C-alpha cells in the first residue's frame, strides 16, 4: 500500500467532514477533497513527502477552501475560521532581527543546523548531507535548536500572540541577546 493510499484511508473522512462543514454542496466538498489528494499524489511522486502528512493535508485543504470561495465569488462571507487576521508584519521583521544573534549564541551543533534549515531554507536532507550526519540526527538538532532558541527568545522578550498564534507584538526584557532589536 502506498503512502497516498494510507493517507486516503486515514484522513479522507476527517478531511471530508472538515470541508463539508464549510461548503454547502456535497459535490463541491468531494471535488475539494479530491483536489487535495491529487496535490498529495503529485507531492509523493516528486518524492517530497512532508514530515507531517496530517498538517500538510489540513493546510492544503484550508488553502483549497479559500480558493473555492475566491473562484465561486460567493456573496456570503468566508467562514470565520478561514479568515486570516491582519498581522502587523513590521513586528515580525523587528523581532526577526533578534533571531540571528540568538542563533549565533547557541552551541555550534544547533547553530549550523538552524541556520541551514531556518535561515537558508534548506530541506532537512540537504542539511544532513551538508553537516555529514544522518537525517534523524539533523532533525533532532533542528528540534533541539528551536527549543533552545525559543527559551532564549522568551528570556529576552515578552511575545504577544493572537488567537491564531501569530505574533502581534513584543517587548524586549533585556539587551542580553537583543542588541540589534528595535524596540
């Protein structure tokens, strides 16, 4: 059984219910579900299967629902849970200026893995190849590096998030690692 077939068996009912609760017509819900799995099939054929299949499927489903409402140009409003809250990107840009000094303060093991994966945007396998370690070791380094980075960030700044988890504001606590932060 392929990974696509396994995902179909495991997630189709949940995804269909998720879609159906947001779309009036059953046929439209079925079409959206099929589009999501066609995208997943293409992903699997490209051998770029996401780390978290469930999260990827739900993200693609949400995006497909937004596309559905855009294409239909319904006069009804987009369901509230699909409406993106306005996030002030300047806050994120300001806060991101703190990240590189914080990453550079981490032990080399985590620092290099985070820079390659998070800053340069390389895939985990590419990071593993460049570091000369296994994929599982790379994933572990990235995860532990993120955890340490979060601890450092929380010790440096108070971060305020909206209900969707987006950063809406922050306040610097000290200048220990945040010398480059604009406050």
